[in-house]
C-alpha cells in the first residue's frame, strides 16, 4: 500500500495493540498487514500478492480468534450461498492459485449482500459465479468456494488507495463487525471445486421459464441477477448440480456421436475457466 502526504509518508503500524504514526522520506512504501489473518494465526503480506480484485489493507489492532473464527460446520449443517466475481478481476482460477489459505471476499458495497456475508460460517459452501463474461461461455456457475473464516471488517473500505474505498469509513478500523462504525465486511474463502462445464445464467433462466414452479425459478440469481451475494437453498443447490451433471453427460454424448469409432482423440469437452 502506498500513502503519500506532501513530503512525508505517514505509515500506520501496530505497536502494543495501539496505532502510532511515524514519519519517513517520500518513497513508495509497501506496508505489511496482519489484519485479516490474525484470526487464523497466519501473518502474510497482503499488499505483496498480485491480485486485481482488491489492494493491500491497512494494519489494525489484533482481533482474537475466538471472536472471528466461527464454528466449523459440515454435512447437512452447511449453509449454501452464491458469490459473484468478474473473471477479469478475480476468477476461480485465481482463488485456486491462492492455495489452502484462500483469499478475502472483499469489495462488496451493497448492504443486503453485506448482511449475507455476515451470515457465513466456517465450512459453508458457495457457488462461484463468473459475472460479466463474454460469449461463448457467458456468465455462469463455474465451481465452488468454501468459507474458511467468518467475516471481519473489510479493510479495503478504509484504504484510500483502493478502488473500493468508502470515504465514510474513518480510522481507526473497528475490530468487531457488530460495531456501528463497521460498514463493510469480508469473510475469507478458499477453492473447493471446479465444475467440468459452465452452467450459464441463460440456461438457468431458460429452465425457470419452462418450469415456473421449479426451485430454480425461485433462485435469487434468476429473480434478482444484479445482487452479488445470494442465499441458495439445499434444494436449489441439488438441482443446480443435477443440471451440471446432465450438461456434462450431453456434451460427452455429442463427442461420442462425432467420433463413433472411439479414436484416441475422444475426450469429454470441458469449458475452460476464463
């Protein structure tokens, strides 16, 4: 993160759990932060990671794991969601490249979507949806992400160098998402699965049109496609996965027809993540 004021750079740093300001010559200074990862006992240089979805976050006071990690849920207890990201900014492949430590789901600036992020618990699953895509693939569900840490204050809102900066967010950064000063939040997610095909928004809408009483027709993705974070019921989740399995089967059948002799070139089509 780079901060410049006149001929000095004032750098926020963590010392004995309190902020202090130190002056330094005018240089391009990258400030390390332990804000997001303190709760997991992992310290990283968020500002050194090459990713376009968000920039480095500001350093803040320590947040204890007890108040942020959440209880791990599994099986039927898992809640299900859908999160959207433009692949040109942050794709499923980018999340995979982050490894098991995952990445912050920050930059959300819609109050309804923010409230849904607050509901997420460790172990919950979310369809990963590529939005604003060009054809032939178009927008659609490409895989699954898993929540690995519950929401913390989204530090990009307090970072004046970040494109998601909120001028109404003033320092210091709150340490609790229940604080009224905490306008925006960010859970942490990791890659779980890539689907062999992309289930497009058009296919979901076509299914809903043909089956107006189906669970797909009641999905927020279909009814309110502009909302970037939505809830998904267990029945909707199962139906989406069934549609993906059917699409994969149909594509494999098409290849078998094109190559009836089963030559070595026979292989199932796979929609590449873009």
